[in-house]
C-alpha cells in the first residue's frame, strides 16, 4: 500500500485537505455543473421546443450569433442546430408563401354549359 495515501487520509481526518487543481488549466472545474433545462442546455431545449413553437429556433439563433456559447462551449452544438432548423423553416415558409401567392387557384364560375375556370 502506498504510504502517501494513508498519510493523506490522516490529514483529511484531521480536517486538513488540499484542493486538487490543475495549475495550468484554471477553468478545468468550470464545466462540472450540469447544463440548465434538465441537463440538455438551452440550445437543445430550444431545438426540441421549436417543433411546438418555431420562434424558439430564432431565439436560440440569436443567442448563437451573439456568441452565447463562449460562456459554456457545451451549448454550441444545440445552438447551431437551432440555426439550421430556423434556416430550413424560413426557407420552407418562403417557398410555401411564394407558391400560394403565385399559383393562386382561379375561382370557378358557373356558365350555361357547366362549370369553367374564370379567366
């Protein structure tokens, strides 16, 4: 058995202890705490909630563009996925709107010979 381990244990029982920390990497323990929103982070939470309310994708995209992920790099993938989802949703909405406006169905009119398209 290593003698240092038993010595450290005696010091710990006396109330003496040392903080284990990497002197070269000072932010090592910063990301030990769990992410908000049930541990999945604001990015992935917004991504999932965006299927119910697409405005959440735009909110998370805004957070991505102001570099919110510098506070916690674990948020980067979730926020980036919201940017992709917001882009796809915007493109789909734009194509749908243009299709409805340009290919507006002509109303049917009754004539003496039957039903025909107006125009």
